[in-house]
């Protein structure tokens, strides 16, 4: 597959930065879902599109993966990242944070680390699905069927892997030149912004109710209290809403290179480190500060933006690169002569 044009790469790097900002905002507000209606409205609006688009962008940057000479090394790197951070987060949680309901197992991804495990699975599935005549349609059917299977969605990130896989393939097969032309059509950006702002406003005043547990894609239909044979139709309808909201978000992104583009190239650092920062802030009493309603949500959202910028810092990336972006193949090459001498 031909390498996408640089302008498209710039566009998706810009998109990826704003997505990681939304990820951090969503995660910093999640502890307030039960007590703050404003926080729930914002997080629900974010969850409607941010993960579908994030998976789509991940699929886009996987173009040509199965033909890449270092495909195996890429898979090993993702696996290494998962094992390393699953160990770090689990050890810290077991020792200090003591989060309720956490299962300490490599087969049950810790919190947001499900994305790493699913990313590994998506790339493996890609090797087979790219041979099909209609891969996206097949993935869509698989995503709809996943909810019927009697498998706890937490284990192996099973449910999320299959439910979000259609978005991964959509990004992989996306023709960015067409998207860049469409987004410049006059009036579309205004329509897209109005749609997203309107959705948030309706969620805030209670006139729109979206099933948050469905948006996380982590549960079976039975766990969502839908045992009807046609439960997949609810998921299909939600796919439609997610597609519309995702398209609206994509229409608002810029294809101009700048500081945001550079930061978009370091989102992995934010993703893997922000969870630890949020845990530390929570332990320090962040959620016990005297504030309420919209003030709390606004202050925490601003804190999330600042945290994203801090973790995107070039100097921090240079220091943490060996852990965040490991090179297991190189490690093995260096270890090989040592093992030979030892044996």
C-alpha cells in the first residue's frame, strides 16, 4: 500500500493530539460520574466519539503494516509495553492505591491499558481480515455478535477489541485525500460544531440520555440487561450515532503543520503516564477540594489540558523513552551474546 501524503499524516497527528486531550479529560472526570451531572454529561459526550476516532486514527497509522519488514518488531514492542505497564500499574495499585474491583492478571488489562492489548489484537486480526472481500462489513458483524458471546468483556479486552475493530479497519482503508477535500466544503465545519455543541447541551440539561455503559463497549448484552435476540440492533444504532459524532469531530480538525502536530507525535507518552498522574492527584485529595457543578468540571478539564501538555514535553519524552518506547528486539540482540557466554 502506498505511503499516505504528508498532509494527511499532519491532519491525523493534529487529530491525535486533541483526542488524547479528551482522553485525559474523560479520565479525570470519571470519578465524578455518580455525583456530578455536569461531569457525566461531558464524559458521555466525549465517549460518544473519542474512542471510535482514536481507534480509527490507530488504524490509519497501521497502513501497510502486514507488508512492513519490521511488523514482528512492532508487535513485540506493543506486547512489551503492555506487559511492562500492566506490571507497573498493578504493582502500584496493589501497594498504594487499592482500587476496588481490580483484578491483578495479565489477562485482565488494567484500566486504560485495554487499548494496548486491543491494539495488539487488531493488528493480528488485520492480517486475516485484509484478505476478505468486504473486511469492514465482516468486522461490523463481528462487533455486533460479540455482545451475545458468554465471555466477560474485561478478560483479554475481548468485548472492546471486537466492538471497536470496525473503526480500526475503517481507518486502515480510509482514503485521506477524500476526507481532506470533504472537510473543506463550506458550511460543514459550522454544522459539525453545532452538532457536537448541541449534543453536549442536550446531555447537560437532561433532554438527551445516552447509555454510558454501552459507550464503553466493555460488557455483553446480558450484562447490559438486554437479553432480547435483537439486542444487536441497539449496538447497530449506537454505531450510527458514533459514526455521525466521529465524522463531526474529524471535520473540525486542521491539516496545517504546527506545534500541535509535534505534540500529536508524542501522545503515547501521555496515554501511558497520565493514569499514574491521576492516581497520585486523587490520592493527594484532588476530588475533595471545595467546589461543585460546572466549576469543578471546568477546573478539572483545565487541569487535564495542562497535564497533557506537560506529559507531551520533549524533555520528558527523552527521559522516559526507554520505558515508553522500548526496543525489545534490540535488547534481545544485545542479550544473545551474553547468554551464549553464560551457557
